[in-house]
C-alpha cells in the first residue's frame, strides 16, 4: 500500500511547538473578505488587534503593541535591533538555543553582547546576572527567554527584570512560546520589551509577530540608530500609532485569525489556559513515565506547553517520527546538542485528552513492536 492509498488518520495532532491546532473559529476567520490595507476597515482591525495583544501581554493604558508580518524571530530581532542604543550592549542569558539566538541577533546588527552561558537546560543563575551587570555598566539591556523551547524550561523573567532594573537596565523578553499560557505581565513585572508570536500559546495562525512595550519606550526609539529597515520598530510604531496603518503590506488573513484567537485567549484567560495545558502535559508525562521514558527536566522547571523526552533505546528519531506520523501525530526533534538523544512534544493549541490517550496508545504500539 503506497502513501496515496493508505488510510488517513482521523485527526492530525500537531505536537510540535507551533504552529498549533487552532479553534474552528480561528480557521474560519482566515477566509475573511479581501481587503485593502490602506482602507478604514483594516485600520479598525489593526487597532483592535494591537489593543488585544497589549492586554494579553499584561499591559495597561501606559503600554501598546506593534504587530509585524513575520515570525516570532522577526519580533525578537526587531526588539533587540531597535531597543539597544548606539554604544549600548546586551547581556545574553543563554541556557538554550533561543537564549543563544539573542547573541546571533546582536552580532548580526553589530551590537556588543556579553553571553552568560549557563548550559542548556540549566536554571538561570540570578547571582551571575547581578554580577555581570555590576561588572559592565555598558550592558544597557538584558535578553532573556521566558520559555526556552529547546528544553521546555521556564525561566524566571520577573526575577531577572527586578535585578536588571536595580542596575538601571532594560529587559528584552522572548515570550514567543509562553505568552497566553504562562504568567508574564508588562505592568506587574515591569517587563520593558516583550516579543511574541500569534501562532503558539495564543493559538492564532502563523505569520504574525509582535512587540509590546510602554508607549514612552516606543516614542524614545526616534533617537535610536536605524539598524534595519523592515524590522525598525519605530517605523512600525509611527505608522500604526499615528496613522493607524501598517508600514508595509501586512498578512491580512493572519490579522483576521489573530483577532479571533485573541478574543478566545482573553475570554479564557492565561490562568485557565495554563491549567488546560498543564492537565494535558500531566496526562502526557504520566503516560511517558509509565512507559519507562525519561523526561529531561524536573517538574519544577517545566513549562506547561512542552516536554522534552529521551529517545528510547534502539529507536532513532526518524523511525519514531515516521511511525507516529502514520498514526496521525507530528512530533518534533530536539535541537543541536540535544538532538541525538531527545525529542519534543507540545501540549499547545486545541489538543484534547483523547488526543493524548491516542498518542500514548500509538507510542506504546510502536515501542512494543521494537521489543
């Protein structure tokens, strides 16, 4: 039997950490009417999405958001390249692939960076952050990942922010894989720059990223160097705030979908979404451990939306991926130094307990066949 005649799984379950399974209302929104982005209808849509994004980021009247057509990486790069001033520097807190990405972004834009290399899947050493900032007053900003998706580790962004502010520095937070399902707040935590994505825990469609910050911070970017063109945050802020229009042609269907997804996220609330993801993750992790599989992190360090699992002995990732894909499940490889030994399973999006149970049954069947 070839691929074209093989029976299709009843449901394709995306266990990769974004894009995610979306609500039917989000998918339906993608089919919204054709629209010119220079007309009042899109201006209204853009304004709504920006406001709801700011609420999702824990902002208040002091804050706003700029929405970009691009991935979460585009949002992080826009924040770093725009926020760090000429002559400034970036302290990079690196305990995984996405922490290291801060350094690569800084290098690409000629920004001086000091890399605090902690080791993958290692909790942030707050004393080391304090010492690094005290030793180098030229480090004007700190880059930290909230949910380090390479390992599933949740970093204490609020504690990092308190330390940075004690030294008079600003914090750029990569919240791409956390916002919507983990506690993070511009207002309550004092986060200076928050970069996120529509298509992970906010359960929108892929194609949009955003940066949320204080209005005064966006205004202050007018005096910063223009290190780029498309990812210049002040250019986007001026267009979206002053003219209620995009700087460039946006992904209009993505805005329709994000508008619908934000309504659902705000109605559910991050606490309830966190509880929903946590229940799925607990069910998944209990089942994995019952099969004798090793989970990378101890419970207190895990995000609700991702689990890194050691690949079983005698079974390569490609074989595991292929077998589970045939059963209707998309799993995700680990990255770089973890890739040989681990794979990753997300519990983001519109996943159900039945999906988890079906996955565990399929995995059991594959492992049993391998002996």
